C-alpha cells in the first residue's frame, strides 16, 4: 500500500516570529543573527525573511557581507527562549493530527497519515487545515510536502515556500524530481555536490538514469542512499508515540458547515475510530474525554468529562461525546469543525508490569 507522509516546515521561522510580534516590520527585509555593527560586525545570519532573500541573503552568511548587500535591512538578535516556546506550540498542533509524529528540528516535523486519510486529496485538505490552524493560533505560516516517503515529503515541503502545499503522488515521482538540481536531495550539500558534478550528475534525473551498481561503484553506500531517494525508495518510519505524550486528539472540518446530525455523528465515529487505532496499538488508557466544537464564524467550545478511573473503550467515548454534544443541540448555528481529545493518559505497559513483578519476587 502507498504511504502518505507529511513533512511540515515553518517559513523563515525566527524572522516570522519577530514579524508577528512587530507588525511594523512586515514587507521589509528582516535579518535575525549577529549584530552587523554597520558592516564591522562578526558572526552570521541565523535566518532572514523572503524580502531579505531577494538581496541574496541566507542562513550562515557572514553578517558583514549581509550588511553590504542590504544596509537598510532590519537586523535583530535572536530570542531563543521565545522561538523555543513557539516551536513547542506548533508541535502540539502538528502532533494532534497523528500519533505517528516525529519532530526533527526546531521548526520541522513528519506526520504519517497512512490509514488515517483515504487518499492524497484528503491528505491535502488535512494539510490546508493544519496551515489554517497554525496561522489562526500561532500567527505564522508553514509549508507542507505530501509524498509516499519521508525524503520525498521533505523535498516537497521546500518546493513551494512560503505557505505552500506540494503533493507528490506515487505516479508523479519521476516527473517531480527529474529536473531538480541534485542539492535538493537531503545529504547533498554544496561541498559534496562537486563530486557528483564531476561525474556528470547534475540533475536528479541524471541519478535516476544511472544504474544502481554504477552509483555504488562511484560513491559507495552514500551512492545507494542517493539513488534510492531519487527513485522514491525510502522505508524509514515516522517515529511513533512517546512516553511523555499528554493527550491524543483529532479534529476534522466539514467541507461545508452543517447542522445535519447524521453527518456530525459519522464524523465523530470516524475520528473516534482513528484515535482508537492508536490507543489500542500503543496500549493506552485514558481518564478524560474532551469534545471540541466550532460553529460557523469560528465560535469554538470545549466540554469535558473526567472519569474516576482509566478506561479504554471506544463505544463509551462516543457515548460521552454525544452527551457532551447534546448541550449544543438547541444552538441555532451550523457546525464547522468537531474534535475529540483523550487525556490523562496512562500506558498499559506489560513489560513494566513484568519488571515490577520480578522486583517484588526478589
Ligand atoms: P530552516 O527551516 O532551515 O530555515 P527557515 O525556517 O528560517 O527558512 P525556510 O523558510 O527556508 O524554512 O531553519 C529553522 C530555523 O533554524 C531558522 O529560522 C533559524 C535557525 N537556523 C539557524 O539558526 N542557523 C542556520 O544556519 C539555519 C539553517 C537555521
Ligand atoms: Mg523552516
């Protein structure tokens, strides 16, 4: 079965946060990094916004060189604590879309949606929903790549920045890759590319057309990895559930706002079934059941019920959710989004129980 993986990467992350908090900088070149000291400063750029990139500025460029190219830019020192907090908030949102979630950097993460969405079209709508939620709650933009492997999803998220969504379906892989420069493959930087260029391999298409044994003869194990990526082969998994996880949730927006109870019920059933797939797989129990509902006009409510003990029971969750939902039955507005969240999680870890048992025997 074809997998569906999302790679999400915030746009000019540090700069985006500063512009969010200082709207007067919007539309101007904004550079985060060392103090340029009117051209005499030492150190480098951490990142800059897209306006600054028009002047050729980029991450890791010496700040003195940046100042020469763009003396009228707005130069700011990084505020690590703030970015860390924003990163945490963004990751919490991303994580709510799939338990198979892997943060790979301060501003990027993978989500495995295989089995959670029906096809690439639904994955694209989910990506749009993620973008909207991050803009609404955090106030910055994110670009998303959707593809059957992690490496392709990563290449895709970089294709259409900022605020882009790029879908690479399995049929479309060669067409998507063939004309790209080989440096688009993660792992081929400015230095390594020279070795490939010398052998006449400049575009990813050149790699696709090189037989695998030849690639291995020229570049060894690295050559195999590059060839695999170029041919859409990458079986790496998206890392799964982690111990510190505080909740499992999912929410879905209706294509058109609705007040049809059957439609709402079937959405709840879908979401609940999806959540319980992970719940069962990871042997999780929960105590708190939370309903989220958003009406037309973005009016959003949550209602919750906490039980006296931990359970794992899909039907019971649906019953509670519908009870909580009943409170809104006289509400004269159409529903835009519904969500379910389970929290106060506890892992039913058999190995842990076993070791405790062993311990008591000693
Ligand atoms: P990136 O995702 O590489 O860059 P970006 O988010 O700024 O821009 P893009 O829109 O192209 O994704 O890195 C994320 C953050 O990490 C970035 O905002 C600043 C920091 N960073 C550095 O401090 N130094 C660096 O050399 C790089 C590459 C990033
Ligand atoms: Mg980024």
